[in-house]
């Protein structure tokens, strides 16, 4: 599951966010504990804690003391907005810049995307 591309805690946080986007974890639903995550993924509990803490800081998860971690209300929209922004920054903006340099207008970009997706 984990690769060498980024820190394990970041990959775990991304996995949990992906699960939220896919509907595997609904808003208000309890998510696995830090210890459950550590056992399931065979990672250090401190690594699992770092991933969960990051998601709490971002407002994706909420901690209910003595009860557990839950998916925050609005978490799906928050994660989707973050991923859209990352998509634009990492892929769309460079695509538009390269297309502009090549003299390809918006309609040309759309035509290329349609061709590739069919």
C-alpha cells in the first residue's frame, strides 16, 4: 500500500481522505482508532497518530475525547475542494501554460481531452 514517494503518515492521511471521497467513511461516522490503523497497516502508532492529527488539524476528522475519531461534517466537500485545488496546481495550470505556448486555445485543449478520454 505504501510507497517511497512521500512519508507514510501523508500516504495514510491521503488514503483516509480517499475513503471519505468514495463514501467508505460517511460524515459523522467513527473511523478506526490509531491503534487499529497501526495494526492494520503494520505501522508505528506514532505514524498513524501523525496522520490522524493532520486530518484533525485540517478539519477532516474530529476527536471526541474518550469516544474516538469521527469524520467531520462537511469533510467530503473539504477534501474534494482540496483535491480540486491540487489538481489545478499540479496538472491544469501547467497544461494551460504549455497549450498557450503551443498556440492551442481552450477549445483545442477541450478537443484534445475529449480525444484522449474516448
